[in-house]
C-alpha cells in the first residue's frame, strides 16, 4: 500500500502493519478492560455508600441480600470455633488477621461474623487472644463475603483444628464442611461487624482494592500508549517521494 502526501509517500511494510495492528488491538482492549473494572468498582462504592440507607433484620430463612446491605441479627457467638484470616492488612498497611467467628442465629442456622482486624502476635509467634462472650445478643453489620485472593492457587492445606484456625483465604464451603452445621444463612456468607458493636476489634471497613479513579488512570495510560504507537507507525513509514531523506 502506497499513499502520496505532497512530497512524501506513506508506504508501510506488510509485516510492520500487521504487527502494529495486533499491538494496537491489545492496547485498546486493555484500556477498555480497565474502564470496565473502573465501572465495576464504582458500582461497589455506590453499593457500599447506600448500604446503610436501611437496616434489614435477617434469620436463616432470609433470602440473599445485596452486598453491603446493613443487617441486624440475633443469636450468640461460638467462641470455641473461631478463625484467623491470615495476611490481612489494616488501613496503614500493617499485617495481621481478620477475626471470623461463627454466629448461631436465634431460631436456627449459622452465619459468619468478621469481628475486625488484630495485629500479629508479638514477635510473629503464636496466635493472638480473641475471646468473645457467648451471651445472647443482637448485632448489626454489613452483608459481605470472605476475602478472596487475586489468584487462588491449588493445593491449599485443608482446614483443621486446633482453634482458632489460621487460614489464608478460606472458602465458605470449606468452613461449612469443617463445622458440620446443618443450616447456614442464605442472606449473606458473612457480616462485617459495625464499629459500635461490642466484642469487636479494629474495623475500618471499605470497598477492597483500588478506587475507581486508579483503574481509569490505567485505562488512560493504555490508550495513550496506543496513540503513541499509531503516531510512531505513521511517522516511521512516511518517506520522501524521491527516495531521499533530509538529515
């Protein structure tokens, strides 16, 4: 293909054109993917903000509620069978655990409650003390799910006592199978305990991951790279019509 522009001609080679086109498609696809992630994260942010608009009472029979819905539930904690979710950081980046405690619902059924973040034990040895009263109570929090890794690797060790069990990104099904309780709440896999509730630890609940603008910025970078590549492609394939270049 040859196109003449005044004293110059645009004469790209087939291989260069195909390679450039392939890279452009990839860069544009990456940019669109980041925009999609930004939209998904913005939706989560909006849901988190709207979660406290109303408080919904739940029991074992309550159908699934939206993520971050503010809920109220009655029952008691099972302090003998708790979990420490490993590799969790607080807002300042310090390592520690999330304390996840089974909660027996009044009238039957179970749900998991994230009671907050605790630091690693002194020297990184041993497990932190996480006592909790088993007295009957009504608690409030937000519906959520267990933390998930970006990539889940196979071959994770099976959950096993002694309690509290230290686990890295356990699955809800694994916890349910270990505890062997016959009925689990349908409303949510887990509840994030409100900051004003007793028997909790550090609670700095927010939407996990980067804010939406971070993904938008990544998208702009991919699109900028695509534009830069297109300009380089055009400039490097423009030649003088007489075959000579000015130096």
